[in-house]
């Protein structure tokens, strides 16, 4: 069918002429409702979930039970498909003993369960140490 005839049929039926395979010889076209087609394709692939970054804040003098609760939250974030950004804040003279903060980060890594990967190792940023943990991509 010629392009003019196909366009006439499409206009007559109040539909669209859509090129399906432009590389074929001759190119293949379809007469369909393009808005409905786009909606169905979007629905078929579903909405994409983006990984949010959830933040967990700590201090170097954190209690053992509080640390367990923070680790539990980090595990929950990772299982939900989100990234977890762990931030340790130092105040005043605490900054001189940064090794305490690094030990707590080691404890956190030791207590994590499930499939995860450390996207950013513990890194000093001003008066904070930050680390980003993400779910393991398969």
C-alpha cells in the first residue's frame, strides 16, 4: 500500500500511521492509536524505581544498643533497594580521636547482613566521616 493510501485510511479511521521498522525494505508501518500504544508500552515496562539515598547519622560516643538499631535501619534500607549514607559527626574535641569513628564504621560493616556493596569507603569530609552502602547489583 502506498503512503498516501495508508494515510488516507488512518485519517478515515481517526488513527495514526506509525513506522514500525524503518530499516526494512520497504519500511513497515502500522495503523494504530499511538497514544494508546505508548500507554501500553509504558505500562508493560512499568515505572522504574530509582534508588533513594537514605541518611543515617551517628556520633563517635554511640551506645551499643543505639548502634544495633542504626545497623538494623541500614539493613532495612538496603533490602528495600535504597542506598544508605552513614554520616558520623564529630563535635568539639572529638575530632582529634578519629580512629574511634573508623572503629565504629568497621563494627557497622561487620554487623551488616544480606547482599550489599560499599559504594564509598569511609571518607573524611570536614568534621564528618561519610560512607555510602548500596544494595548489591546482580
